[in-house]
């Protein structure tokens, strides 16, 4: 019942992950631990029906295949999926799941598991952790190097009086190209390039009564003397 309620009432507007995930999870756990006995209200007759058995056999492969079909297909088609397209995607995922069960699951099910003896499981897990850690470190190092290089170029342009950076392109109009200097930053650095109120954690607009406020510049601007 819990699974049925989640299947027919949960929508894409529901926040996830959240406590709402407990309903289908608890329902699934109750199905696994339930002691099914024959009787008028027993679901054993429905669960022993051949189509239900087939769906159960391919359920895990179906779980793996249906997400790429529903998530990636809109990007391939260039628009949201219509109801008929979703039905076709689910049918295609079911066919792929059935083929996966026959040619992958059933093919290797009778062989000796790769994790036997147990030390092999730890070796595989350790190898995977090392690969993931090295790949993550390489990505972080690359992003940090790009940000540092962009900061160095920006500092050099700010200190160079003859550069075409910012308003200096107007001062050095004769030596600067019509489109200004080349791009000195990267998308990663640009995302971190914020004005001073962000670094000072200051807000002066809106109802931020619990935030500190800062004042920049002078309260009374100086008047420019006429020559």
C-alpha cells in the first residue's frame, strides 16, 4: 500500500531527497520481511502470476536503464518528453533490461563471484577508492591552477599602466584594439569574482535585519572645483 501511494501521488514537485522517501522505502522493507501465507487476502496469487515474475526478474536492470532513457532523452530530442514518448522510452528500457538479464546477469550468475575470497572484495573497493580520489584531486588541482593563472593575469593587467584592461582602453585608445584586450579570466575565476560586500559579508538592500551592514565611500560627495 505504501508503494502504491507513493507511485500514484508523488510528483516531480516533491522535494527529494527528504523525509518523503521514507514512505516507499518502508513499504519495500515491509514487502521483503512479510511472511506471505495463502488466504483470501494473500497477494501470493497475484505475485505468482507470470508477467509479475518477469517484471521482478528484470526489475534491477529496469531500474538501471529507465533513468538514462527519461533523463537524457529530452536533451537528445531538444524538448520535453510527451506522454507517448515516455511510454516508448519505458518500453525500450524494459527490452534493454530483459536483454541485460539474459546476456549479462544469467550469463555470469553461475560463475564463481569475483569477490571470493573476501580479500578480493577489499582489493576492488580499495582500488576504486584510490582511482576516485586521484581523479578528484586532479580535477581540483586543475581548477585551482586555472584560477591562480587568471588571478596572476588580472593582477598584472591592473598594475600595467599601458594595458587595455577596463577603462584604460579609453586612455590608451591609440594602442588598444577596438574590442579591447583579450579575455583575462576563466569561467571558474569569474564565478568567484564578486564585489567587496560579498567578501565583507555586508548587505545594504532588502530586509536583512540579522545581517551586518557596511558603508562604503563618503556620506557627502566632494564637489569638483571649476577651473
